[in-house]
C-alpha cells in the first residue's frame, strides 16, 4: 500500500513537472515562432467567438436561477432589496469565473485536446518537427496566449449577462424595483472583487488550455490505448482533469484572496 | 575536397523493449543519388528512416550529414540538417485543416524570412511543377490519394532540400499508381537534383528507378550496391528477397496443379 501511494505521488509530481515544462517550452517557442499573431487571432476566434453562445446561455440561466432562488430566500426575511448584492457577489466572485471556465473546457478545451491528439496520430506533429518547425510554438503557444485574453473576456461577459439574468428574475418577473437591484449591485461589487474574478479567469484559462493541449499533444504516450481510442482517452482525461483543476485552483485562490 | 557522401550512417542501434529493430545498420548515401532501402515488412526500414529524420532517437550509432556528425549536444548541426532535409511520411502527414497552398507554404513561412509574396510565389511554383496548381485552394481530404502524395512531395521540395527521405511512398497503392509514384520520384529527383533515400518493399520498381540499392534484414544492411549488383548477387538473403516473386509464381503453380506444398512454418 505504502509502495503504491509512493508510486502514485511520484508520478503525480512528475506529471506536474512535465506540465510546467510543457508550458515553459511553449512560451519560449512562441518567441521564435513566425506569423504568431495570425494564429493567436484564430485561436481567439475558436475559444472566443465559437464559445460565445454557450457562455451567454449559461450565464443568463445562472443569473435567472440565482435571482429566483435568492428572491424567495431573502423575501422570508424581508430583505429582497439585497438581491443585487447576493447575485452580484455570487457571480463575480465565484460562479462567473468557475462556470465560464467549465463551459470553455467543455467546448474549446475538448476540441483542442482532440485536434492535437488527431494531429499526433496522423503524424502532423512529427511532420512539423522534421520541417524544423517547433510544434510547441506553432500549435500550443497561440492557444495559450489566446487563453490569456479570451478567458477574462468571456468571464466578464458571463458576469454581465448573469447580473442581467438576476435582474430579469427579480425585477421583471417578481416585481422588485430595478433601481433597488442595480444600486445593490453597484454598492456590493468592489474593485477587489473584479480583480479576484480576473485573477481566477486568467489562472483557469492558462491551466485548462495547457492541460488540454498537454493531453492532446501527448496522446501517443498513453500505453493503455492507441489510435482513435488514445485520442478519445486523452480528450476525456483533459476534460476531467481540467474541470477538477478549475475547482481546486478556485479554492486555493479564494483562500489567498479572501 | 568535399565528401562524396551526403549522408553516412554507422552502426545504428534501436531497441523497443526486448525487440531490437536496428542492430548496427550502416549506410552510405552518395550525393545526388537515389537510393532504395529494401526490406520485408517489419524489418525496421521505417524506424531506420525515422532515426535519420530525428523523429525517433536511436540508442547508439553515428549519423553524419555533409561531414558533420549529428549529436544531441550539437543543436546547430541538427537544425542545419533539418533545414537541408525533407521527410515524406508514408501517411503523407498533410495538415487537414490547411489548403494545399497553405500546406506547401507552411515550411517556407515558418523556417525562412521570405516575404509573404515570395512564399506564395514559390509555393505556387512547387504546386505547378507537380501539376496541382488548379487544386491550390482545396483541402487534402478533397484530393485523390495520388494527388495527396504529390502534394506531400511539393511540400517536401518547396524548401529546395538537398536530401529527401521517402517512407514507403507506394504503400497500399495499386501497381499503376506505384509506377506513377516511382516515376514521379525519379523524375523530380533528377529535375531538382536532390539526394533521395526511398524506403520500400517494391523490388522491381526500386531496381529500375534507383541508382543504388540497400537491403535491411534483421536490423542490419546485408547488402549495398547498384541495382545490377543486386540482380546478380549470390547473397542468400538478397536472392530470397529478389526471387520472391518467382518463388510465389512457382508455389501458386504447384497449388493449381494440386501438388503438396512444404510450408516454411512446418
């Protein structure tokens, strides 16, 4: 048992080191990569524009549900006027960055892991290397750089639409004065909350995109399966581990910033 | 005086677990020649080629390119080798999300400082030379197998390499296409003057198209010489390999006549 715990710990530490090297190597390779801007814009389109509908829909419903639940809970204590505070702090501090990151992992992250896995399987990555082109710089770095812009923007949009969803529930459906709701939002959200939200979005973006790229890029290393199964296994691992890391990192960041 | 050999491989070893795929393979590749490396399926031909192309790291052995030994601690020599060498994968390894033109332009765009106009012009020129200019905006999946092969060759030659490594370029093709691919390789090798190393198991085509032939068996090169020397060699392995078609005809004739065949396995 001790043996197996030791082995698991060692392989976990090794995987962390591998991931850190992968991120470092990708950023370093970005320095020498040509036409990087064009590929970053393309990656921003994939992570940003393509994922926008899901971000807006989930953000909207999160706000609607929070507004609905919050209104009836606060109503028991005659404190409906605090609905804006409840919705805004929940969304800006926690739900916005976490749910936006999870949605992005589900859509853009899984697509990234699968795409790189297939490129590994069909020797496209090996072809890049034989041409003298850094596969880290060409394939991974643009995605990592794009995530640093897209995740904060998507999170901000998620928060805005979520706050609006809360107002739809509270004001338009349940009769709370809109001015009361929005002034509570204005009073509750401080610069520190927005900063915390953006720090989380940046961290989640970098970690999840790096994890998804890492698993896709190394799909061939999986000894348990090969070919299409290796791609599907690496995509699944990428999504599961990214989702876990979002929640774990959220706890760590919150405990430092609170 | 410049060395007559562009590439020299000495005593290459590669093992996957308990399986020793290369056990001291050596090969001399004269400058400007077309060399065919023959061998049975699973003989380690592709591994040999991938070791040369730096896709797989050999366990031991020496690879010298243009007089410079390529080692791990000399990244500059390796980078120079990659700049002057192209690899044509068995699967073509084309980028399926890029058009034919973008595929060909990619190595120029990423490894040179040429302006974009020049990159496009040179890529179109390569496509034209391989009669693909009408398909420049098509994706690889919209091209036939033969066109994909030509596209992969266009991408391989667009950087004007001195050495092109071909990994089983005719695998899975019918005899007509096989001939067409060998003709294409021989034609462009002469037209562009690069040194070509073709790994294949198609003996007749290789003997006609190549200047030199090598035979890989059990992880070592058991023969190196001209096609004429290969055709007259008394080496048992060479003879078995060379005469396999005649042996097959004889065996099939016996089966048709109802004679009892002694199996190799028995």
